[in-house]
């Protein structure tokens, strides 16, 4: 059983920044590739970014150049640095393994981008 706890969300103006954190209850090195996902109201959950055990990253097109995923295997924590935020980034953000596992979903952290 793995518990993933997301934090760092909040209300931010367009163009602002937030840094999300995801703390895992067990080794993320063992888990392997990790991802950040988001779900906006009325929409399906979508994959935002992934990072392999060794640090190779990939992003969905809409966040490329604005978001940065990173991980600290020693601290069992995954991060998502979000810059130049847009209203369309408003969503609940979740971390999970990639591919996602149903039993890993946490509560998420809400991000609202609004003026």
C-alpha cells in the first residue's frame, strides 16, 4: 500500500507560479516512473507530466516550457514547478505512478488561477 500526499496548491493570479509537492509513504525509486495529473471541473483526469526513475521528463503539450517536474528519491518526494500559470490550468492536481495505479490516488491539491 502506498500513500501519496499532495500539497502546495492555492489561488494565484494569471502569470503567477506555484510549486506542488507529493510525498510518498514508500520509496518512489522502487515505484519507478512518477506522474502529475490534473482534473478540471467537468473534465476527465489528464496526465500533465512524467519523470522516470533516472530523471527523464515528458510533458503534455499545453504545459511545455511552463511546468517542470522533478523528484528527490532520497526524500520520496515529487515536485511540479508551475510558472506562467493560465486560467485553463485551474484543476485539482494529483500525483501517481505512471501508468497510474487505482490504489495510489490521493486527495489531490487544488489550483485556481484567477484574477
